[in-house]
C-alpha cells in the first residue's frame, strides 16, 4: 500500500526486482498489482545499477533485492550510490530506495537468514531503516521515497506476515476485506486488477526511534524482529517481578535517535542492546561504545548486548536456528539479568 501511494502521489516511476512484477508480485507478495512493477534478471548488481541509472535520468525508483543475503555482491555499487550526492555538494540527488527482507525467523537456512544492518551502517551516504510493524513500515517507506538520499529499507522476514495493532490510515478495518481488495487470486491473474483502498499519507521521520514500553528499571534498545519479543518480555517481567523497562524501537539504524536513547539511559542507569545480527562488529557494539563514552558515570551496572552468534550461517534445522540468533527465552533472561545485578 505504501508503494501504491508512492506511485500515485510521490512520483515513484519504477518498482522492480526479481519476481517483483506480475504474475508473482514478490516472494512475499508485497508488490502485487502495482502499475509500475516489473521483473528484473536475477542480478543484484544489475538491479542496483539500474536503479542508479533511473535516478540519474530523473526517475524515482524503488528496487528490491529479494533477500538481504544477496546484497553482499553489490556493496561496491552501494558505496558508489552513497557518495554521489556528497561528491556533488548536493547538486545531484540519488533518490533510490532499496528494500530487502532481513534476518532469520523463517527457517531460511544458510542463504536466507542473514542480517545486513551492521554492514549497511558502514555505507556512508545511505540512510538505513528497519520497521517492526506494518504502520512503521508504511510510514518509513513513504519517508524513504521522499528522501533525496539512497535509503535501504530492511524488512524483518519473520514479521512479514504479522498483523499490526495500529491500522494504516485509510486501511479497511477488516483484514479479510483488505485481502479481497488487493490480494491476487490463485491461478490466472490475466484480468485481475487490485481495488486499492484510499490510503493516506503517513510519515515516520527517518532518525526517530519509538518508545514501545515505558519504565524505570532498565533501557532495552532493540530493532526489527526482537522488538515484539522485548515488549512481550517487558510485560511479563512487570507482572512477575514488578520491573518496568524503557523498550526503545530504534526504527532507523542510521541516522539514529541518540537523543531518546541518551535520555532513557540517564533515567534508568542500565542498558541492554538486543538484536539478531552476528556479534563481531555488530551495530549494537557501536551504540554500546557511545553509551560508555557519554554515560559512563550515569550507568549503575555494566551495559551489555544480546546478539547472534558469529557463525558462517544458520542451519536449516530449527535447533540450529534457535541457538544461532536470540529467541524469546534469551531476551527475557537478558532483561531479567540486567535488572537483577546490584548497582
């Protein structure tokens, strides 16, 4: 629906990638029925290079890398895309959006379970966002489309089928009604056209985090798939032990909302950073370093991180996946531990 709004109101000229156009409309069916959607060859570098060319020619493209696991072979072009506006002192915009599913949680095994946000955070010139719910996904996508810089929209794979608590403005109240309006039928789609709801503009500013739970026992900074897990753990620990947590959904990996994070650390004196990317040169480590640099004397106990294990990949077996990236019991235990440690 965000891409449809972008086509109709924000000047999106192309939505493309592997299987993005008809008949499939994306492996997660997120691009069905879009009038500007078309299929590219299976070539991630070609996809990114084409997006840059469209932008140079005055277009406004949104392209998809089918899974973030296949973005690694296009990092060189991402570096080029990130420096174009800077090199021209703002004279040449690079208004491209790259969307890609990110992270584990779908038993995708070794080639469909990577996280990309830590790699992406090193691509100077890019803005990088990761929503944890449908409304934020809608609002961040509209913000990304409007931005003159390249924006990477990382969509947590495990949350692609999770219904949100807050509707998109203009979305039908009944999800079944929405499905009948915009979900393509199984079988022949030759004459099918979506009946788009009259969705409205809703912008989530890039660089603004969200406090999804409020408390005083500790600050829990997280993003993506782990956001609902941290919120659930906060609710359970409040009932069981009376602890309350500031659970912050980062939403934007870069730029990020240090003001909100900083104020929360000053309030609670305890910090846990939780995410599923691998633990060596994890973006959470950057945030941990900054917290120590700027809030060493505000911290009551050592700050800590909860991250994925530094492994070449994640195995297909559910036991392998459960033990490779943080799961709900890990999240709850880490949150309990940081409040239990004496100051």
